[in-house]
C-alpha cells in the first residue's frame, strides 16, 4: 500500500468524522422507526396494500394471528382461475412481513404469476393462554375463508411456510389435508437433529444447555411470557463477525448509499415479538430437543396422531448448503424418517420435491431478491406442474434461459426441470452416524430429567419472586431492545444528531477513491472479520467436541435409559397396517381400471409411457400439456384437480404393471383415425417441447403410434425399451 500524503490524511479525517455523525443519524432513524413500528395496529413490513380478512382474536379460541388479503399493485392482474397463494412468516423472535417486504419477494413473484395472494401475520403479543394447537385451528379457519373466497380457483391454496412457520404448516396439513394445495417450505427444519460434523453447530445448543429447563426458567421470569428477543440473539450468535462488526461497519463505510437498505432490513429484524411460555416450551421439547414431529409422536387436540404421511398435497422443500440455521439435513431427513424407499413414498401417494441452493444463507432463502427472481419465481410460475406430478421423490433444478435457447414455452429467466431422485440422493448429503443419533437421544432424556428437576425444586420459587412489573422491566432492558432505544430521538443526548447530519449532507466531503487510508480501513476491517471468524470456528469446534464427548459417554447413556450396547437402528416412524390394507385395495381398483376410459385416458397413459425413460420433466413439456388441455376439441375441459387425478391414475397403472396397462390401451381407442392421429401428434409435441426427442423415447413413441393406428390388433411390447427403476414421467 502507498504512503498517504498530508492531503490524504486531512481528507480522510474530515470524511471519517462526517461518517461518524451520519452513522449516528442512521441509528437514530432506526430507533425512531423501531418505536413507530411497535406502535402500529397491525405491525408488518409488507410493501403491499392489504385488507384485514379475519382476526384470530375473534375466534372461539383466540390467538394473535390474522389473515390479510394482498391488493395487487397497479398494473398487476390476478386470475380467478389460479389457485391463491397464502404466505406464512415465522414467529421466531421477529415480526411478520418478510415474505412480501419488496417487489422481488414471495408475494411479489406470486402476484406476477397471476395468483391471488394472502398473508398470515401476527401481533407482537400473544393472547392469554393461546397454544400451538390454537394457532393451527386459526390457520384452518383462515384457509377455509380463502377457499370460500375463490370458488372458481383450480385447486386449493398453495401455502408457503417460511422457516419455523413451515413446521406449523406441515402439522396442520397432516391434520387437515383437504385444505391444502401444494405446500412450499422455505428453510424449514423438520428433522431437528440432522446435520454433519464440523458444520451446523446450532443443533448442539439444547444439549449443551442441559435441555429445555432454561426455556422454562426464562418463561417463568417473564411472567408466563417468553421474549422472542432471545431467539433473535441466538441467530446473531451464529455469525459474530457480522453481528459484532460487518453489519455496522458496512453501514459506516458506505453511509451515503447504504442507509435505506439498512433501515429496510432493520425494521423487520428489530420487530421483536413475544410468545406464551407454553408455546415456546412445546417448540423446544417436542421439536428442537425431542425431535418428535417426523417420528409421529405429537398429537392434535383430539388425540389424532400428527403423521406427515397424511399430507395429500405436493410438498416442496427449499433449503441451502450455506444455511447454518436449517441445513439440508434438517430440511430433508424427515423423508428418511418416514419412508424406506421411493416406492414407499409412491405407495403412500405423496409427492415430494426438493431444491438445494449452494451458497445462500438462512435469511436469504426468503429475503434475497436473487432467490425470489429465480427459485420462488419458478415455483410460483410452475405450481400447476408441481401439483400434477405423480407420487414420488424429485429434485427441482434450474437452468438459465440463455442456455435453453428461445422457446415459446419458457416464461421468465430460468427453466425449471424436475428430476426423479431416490432416498440415496438424500443420504448422499451426509448426516449423523447411528451412534450420533444415540447421543441426541441421550440429550433429549437429560433434558426431560433436568426439566422435571427444575419444575419440582426451583419453579415454585421462581414464580413466587416473579411479577408482571419485573418481567416487563427485563424485556425492556434486553440488550437488543436497548441497542435500538438508546439512539432514539427521545434520548436527550441524541438531540444534536439530526440537525448536525442535515447540515453535513449539504456540505458532504468524501475522501477520494484511491486514498491509501481507505485501503488501510478496508484491510483493517478484513482482519477484524478474520479474527472473529477464527473465534467462531474455535467455539463451534469446542461445542461439537463437548457435545459428542458428554453425550457419547456410555455411563451417562445408561443412566438416562439409553443402552449403548443395544443394536443401533435408524429412527423411523411406525408403519400403519391400515395404510397397507388401503394400498392393496387401491392397487386392485387400478388393475380393474386398465381397460376403462377413452381417448383422453389413452393419450395420457401413452404420453407417460413414452416419456418415462427421461427421468424428469421441465416446464416446457408441461406448458405444452397445459395448452393441449385447454384447447381440446370436442371435449369438456378438465379442471386441474380432475387432470391431476387422471395423471396420477395413469401413472400408477404403469407403475403397477406397465405391460398389462399398455396391452389394455387398444380397449380405450374406440374413436376414428383422425382423432387418434391428433392425439399422437399432441404426444409428440409435448415430448418435443423440451428439446430433441432421445432415441429411447422415440422407440417408445413409435410403439405408441403403432398401437394408436392399429387398435384392432394387439401389439407386442417386447420391442419397446423397459422402464428404468426410479424414473419419473415426462
């Protein structure tokens, strides 16, 4: 680096001094914004006009949630035939609205795709006595209202659950599957012990703190209220370099351009909310420490088992390798907990699609403009494709439009392709060893014991000394809240900042680019970040080593009832005999229907048969199907739900017995030759929409053409290539 001149030093000194004052003024604006936001009647950070549709406080079992209808911006039209989108934000310490706080957001891309949009938000304070099950009842009422408001929509609402809202959505979809269209989970943890060694240390927190007794203590000190600011602080502790330095430094170093972006994010980040102590205890005991959800060990109000296999709608799991809050293992390993194979998923009639981003962090999954324009835009634009997919496990992959070439079937800047996967693809992401699972099981047992000890010996004393005034004072004195309020205009020591900043902006003197002191400043910041990152890595390594050593101790495991010498088996949700019987009956019904139907059924069966060898489908092929479905001549147009059911039935017939299903095809072709020729032409158009038809697909297609043109003579399938295991239809 070059040596600064006297002028360089003078310019930098003036610039830095001015930046100090402007930085303080932004903190003042942040604090004033924080107080104004907290005083709003329905505090959200939504960037869209909206109307209150239903208030959870008016329900039989009141809660602090509400349903908003989003008003489309000027120039944006919604289609009454398209399924509505319902976005649900997490109540994990922050306020609601991050799913729609700018144009490039989940709400923004859904509106752009023509879908009516709703938003489920919440007030900062819970209603007295409300529980997680009360919230699920309220959401059910909200979805019933949305469904009733859109009688012409082709399909039930598509529900997006961000982060912790996702597991609540899944619980409700298990209890009330008839209310849901596709479910999209963004950064949602469902398998809470999941992860890989050397990364994702947050999953060790419960064990290192001795379990959930600390949650109970915090709720008792809060007078039955758990302060969500502690959850926000937990998030911040995962990235000390950003929390303690980078976020504030980037504002200070670029204060002339960064203020608006900083204030926009901080309005949401500082919107601290509270939960009832019972709600938070449920979340920690049943989910994050106990890991009971995927195992089917949580029950509804009437005792009904919450089994995620009950969900009848397609499930989309969007996660990221760069997410240290909800890593891919926590987002996807529930599939391994529930199913033994892809055939098991198909037998259950469930469709699961996952997408994995390589780098984006946890918040970026639902706040990044780039993610909104790519993944969320493609999900919204292709929600009908996702809804129609036959049962199975798939991965959504995205290709830039420029690589796919110009095509009338492509919408947007990306092309989404859905490719068939197996459980081995999930296992390949890495995960716990079976011995590690015993460690987490031991930690859960220790948590239960410590909580029982706390409730027996300490809780009565804590509740006796707690009172509402002390609890409120503790919330007001939380370090995160003080970090906002101390810089507010109401603080007399800040009175000089605003006028000084206004005057400085009129006479702003910035150091010129190339000033050596700016380079020194940047280099110093980088060293500070490196030091904090090294500290984080050391703490994470110590945390992991401590957890593994403590809960891997055989004496401790035996003491809490975990036998370290017993055969180690994967953790699975129990199988249901009734479901097996229903599957067997359904297979019999499908076999009996091989020869039933007409040209429509024959066309779809032939299309699926011809395209099965591809192992995937992209949006271009589905767009061709969509156009064909809407323009069939001489036929009543199928609704999306009817079309979905027809596709699934034809797919399952081929899955059960491909040869028998295809041999019965001539029985469905009692129509004239022009109609059959038109159907074959439509099949070829669909298969060619995604690019040149591959030789294997062409061979199957020629078999189909022979069958369609010679319905009076049985056609041998021996010459056609057999399907590949695990393949999806095209």
